[in-house]
C-alpha cells in the first residue's frame, strides 16, 4: 500500500474566511491519499466543533484587533508578531513533518516554509494579484473618508496608496532579510501572493488577470457553510422573494437595523444572520438567527445582502443570486468592484447607505432582469470549477516532483 502524503493546512484565523476555505478544501481531499494536519488558532470554536484530523494550535492576532487595524489603515502585523509566527510555524513543521504546506493568509509562511525546505501553496484572491488586469483600488472606509469627505479622501488615497502599500510590506521583508531570503519588493500584492504555487479562489471571468505565470492558478470559489440545521420557518407567501442578509464576521453589524428598516418597506421575506449581534426591533417580515447555513439560504434567496466579501458573494453567485454589497475594508471593496463591473450586483458605501438608498438598491436588484441574468451566468461558470480536485492535482504535482 502506498504511504499517504502529509499536507499541513495553516490558517491565519483573523476572519472566518481564512479558516473556512482551507477547512473546506481539506474536507475535499481523498483521505486514502492525503493525511491532513490542520494548524490554526481557536477563534471560531462554535463554528468548527469537530476536527476529523490532527490539529495543532498556533497563535493568530484576535479578529477584533485585526479588524480595528484594517479600519484605521494601520499595519496588520508588526515585525515582532511575524517573528513569533515564523518561530511557531517552524516548530509545527518540525513536529508534523509535512510533505507540503497550504496556507491561507499566514504571511509568515513566506519565510518559515522556505527555511524548512517544504513546498508552500498559498490560497488568496485574484484581485490581490500583481497580474490582475485592473489596477484600481477603491478607497476603503477609513477615518479620513468620514472626516474630509469621500471625494477628497479618494484623491488623497490614490496619491498615497503606493507609499502606504510599500510601508505595509516592510515587516515581512525585514523578516525575510533576517532569515537570509531576498526581498519581495515594495508591492503589497507580491507580499500577499508569495508562494511556490499561488491559488486564486476566484474565476477568471469575474476577476481577470494577464501574463499569469504557471505557478499562479485559479482554483474557483471555495464554498463553506457552518454545520448548523436549517431553521424551521415558513414563508407566509411563497410568491414573495426572500432576501438573505449576513454581514459576516468582518462586516459592520451596526448596519443591520438600518438594513432591516429598509427591507421592512419592501414586499418580501427577510432572513438575517446576526453573528450574535442583538437587535432591538425585528420587522414583521423578518426572521433572525445568530448563524444560518449560507449555502442553503442562498439557494432559496432572490437577493443576498452582505459585507461584499468574496466568501458570501461567491456563495450567492454560485446559486445565481445577485449581491448587494456594503464593503468596509479594501478586500471587500476590491471584490465588489469586480462584481459590479461584471454586472451581477451593486455596491453601496456604508457612509451613503441610508434606509432609503438601501431600499431603492434592493428593489432594483430584485427586479432588474439583466443583473439577474449576469448572476445566473456566473453560477454556470462557477459550477465548472472544483476547488478540492484542483488542489489535489496541484499538490500531487508538487510532491511527485519533490520525491
């Protein structure tokens, strides 16, 4: 019998997506071929109660700290934090002895995997690629957008963005220098996508690239939903559309009352996943739960309202459902920028998302046949991709080449 290859998945558990994506991929690997070991922080215990594999605990900064730094435009990781990460990575690699490492936003693997001499595969999004066809970066929701207004903030962000990106690259480049590795340069996109093989959880029709090297590949959207039962709720009028609302672990839950107020004025049913945020008033047309199975909710919905992040928007698009995205951080803005250009949804900036504006946008997305056609078109494209199979082929190719 052929000995199984050992693959170490390493998640930087600062948002739900960065643990959900590798978890879903690991679930899709053939256990007779691959021995999975998973390394992550215990930041979402309720959503991941069962681990069918060996699990190693590593440090990640708390999600609240990560989101606060994102919101303020601060560096996500200091040099000291990355040093600690790299040392822990190396200890885990020494303990596990993997044949290959697959990481999701664990930037320290750019150093630790190379120092350990283990092939490294990174999961990321194509809109962070240096080879992305479009190079526009929307200004995220920073303090200055509220203080000086969006037009001036946009102009300042556009001018300062290259220097800001360079500033964000310095800690990892310094760590690489300490370990005798070459600099990745001052382009943050290269820091976010550095690996022996980089896999994009996107489709090229939605997020195109040009001049892509052989070691940068599309894997397709990676779907995951929490292992919870579908709630028992009856649509009083099955003829009315269902709007599924979830602002996610990195969205602004404070917007939920405003969204519900907007939807209370539309003849529709509403299902809301609050992520535990208490709501004082719940409209008569809404049902509320802390968490909902996003895949099954998207399958029933006519519209999904979310923070614009790729996991939830991809989940909606996989079912041919348009997306109303209300993004805060740059990652969410980039994703929605491409989605809006494709014509499968609308984006609203939080600063402008009044109840009236939200209501008008939701009505448009529920009624616009062209937008709904584009969403269904993407569903057909997404169905052609099989991320776990693509990952399996990729890591088989790498490990066989290293045998």
